């Protein structure tokens, strides 16, 4: 919400609240005045009815009581706001009523019960959805110096529609007064606020936004002589200094940026070459032993945190020395390159394939338990066994096999070093078992000494 809207809303809201509270107070006072008039009128009416019916009620002259009620019916009760009139005896039995079907019935509603038990007049205002004021008056024979004899009770209901109508009219007048007050207040308030506060603030805000967006030449011009004018002068002075310093910095930054870009380009190329040489085996293109040692340590630490296993494959080419002796070292190098290609083709991007040394390869299988690692190793072994490799003449006729040892952390080892030893020992078992085999790490038997 903008400043003008906030200030205007606050001013109008305070005006509305003040006028509304005043109107509510006046309405409450006026309502109480109307209700007091109804109560006085009710007591006076009941006193007249009680005085007119006391002799007939004491003599049990029902016909005369009916005539009293009938005389009321001859009048227009609506003009008096009277809903009903009832005469009941000491047992709350109706002896006369403006509604003939109720004659002879016993009234047991809460108000009639209270009225019959009270020695004084009872008045209850309408509440909620009830638009009727209930009033009662004991019918007694007064004897000077003696308690009177009670013969019954007169009960009547008086409508409050006229009171509520007056209150609604008053509410309408109050609402109109509030609207008029807001209308008369809004126009001068908007003009005054716009000229003295909103417009200067808008000018300052626009200048600040433009300056922040890069328009360093933006300045403000305010004709007022207050704190906003001082703020405007301060902004202009600050903008002058910042603009000069920014221009100087831009020139220096442009020169240094060009120099740094050239240096960074050369450094990046050098780092890329060094990283590749430091972690890549030049013959096979796999990771070298340096990368293997670092990656295995990291994966074991991650396995401890995540509680997910990591497995290691140690792969050794069977009778590789004899192959080199018979076919020559160039053919042996080609075998190692082909083996590296097959190993990469069966691994995920998250796994690590490394040349461990000579004719040995190692594979780190991330988040892989021992059984799954054994299946991967068996897949690699069978793939190599089916393949034919090039001889010294370049013909693919030479079979080559591999032996694979499998170990998992933490099932077979407690550290990265122990994991390497376990996988290497399993590879040795595969060699001893006839080569072209996959062997899993075997835990040493428990000692029975002690």
C-alpha cells in the first residue's frame, strides 16, 4: 500500500471510528429512553386494568372480566403496541384473555410463573429475536394498615416494533452523518497530504529508485522548506560523490577485469591439464591409484554416515605376463585398454573404475551390498571370457580371462585399508581356485582360545 493510501486510510479510519463511537453512544442512550417510555406506559396500563378488574376477580364474576377484556378489544390494540392481555387467578388459570381459545388454560411459561409468585410488578424487556416486552401487575385489594388480599395477576405483552423502528431511523441518520463527515473530511485531507507529504516523498522515492537502477545523474528538486527539503539536499550531495567515485572505479575495474580474465583463462587451462594428469591413468584412461585411494576413503566415510554399504572389486588379468611374452607389450597394452573399456561399459556414473597397477584394476561400487557386487563381478568376468582380444598381428583371436575378488564395507572390513586387503585376498583365492573366477571375501574363523 502506498504512503498516500496509508495516511488517508488512517485519517478516515480515525474519523469513522470517532463518529461511529459517538453515534453508538447516542443510540444506546436513545434506546434506553425509548424503552423507559414503554415500561412506564406498560405499568400505567396494567394499573388501570388491575384496578378495573379487582372487584370482579374477587367476586369471580367471569362475565364482567370478559367485558373488561372485550372493552380493550374494541380499541385498536396495535395503536397502543399491545400484543395480548391476560387475567389469571392465583393458580395461573386464565379467567380472561384477549385470545378466547386460551380461556381456562393454565399458563406455565417462565414469565407467568415468575409474575404469579412476585408481590411486585415484573417487567422483562425483549431480547434476541423477541420483539415483545412482558409486564405483570398483581391484582390485590388494598386495606389500610393491613396486607392486601391478592386475587390474581394481570399479564400483558407490548410490542417493540415501534422502538426498533425509531432506532433504525436513528441508525440511518447516524450512518448518513458518518458518510457526510467522511466525505467532507476526505477531500481536504487528500489535497493537503498530497501537496505537503505524498508528492515530495514520491519525488524522493523516484529519484532513489532511478539512482539505484543506474541513473547516476538523477537529482531531486523540492521547493518545500522542511525536513524533506533537507533530505533532498543530502541525497543530491551523496549522489554527486557516488557518481564521481563510481566513474573512477569503473575505469579501474575495466582495466583489471581484462587482465584477470586473461590470467584466469590460462590458469584454468593449466589446472584442467594438471588435474587430468594427476588422477588419470595415461594408458587406459581410467582413474589412477591416487584417485582410487582418495575416493575409497571418501566412500567409506560416506557409508558410515548413510549406513549404506560400499563394495570393492579387485580385478587381475590371468597369465598376463605370459601374454606379454608371447604377443608383445603393445598387444598387452591394447588388452588393458580393451579391458578398461569393458569395465566402464558395465558401471554406473557414480562408480569409480581405476587402474590399480600393472594388470590389476579396482572398481568402487557406491551404495552396493556384497551380493549385488558379486553379480556385477560375474557379469564382467563372463563378458571378458567371451571376448577375443588382438594378437601381435592385430587379429582378434586371443582369449583373455580375469579373476575378481569382492569385498564389502562394513560387512567384510572396518576400514578402507582392511577393505582393500579383503578384496585382494578374495582375488588371490580366485587365482588359487583355477582363475577365471569370482570369489567373495571370507571372514577369518573366530579364535577359540581364552
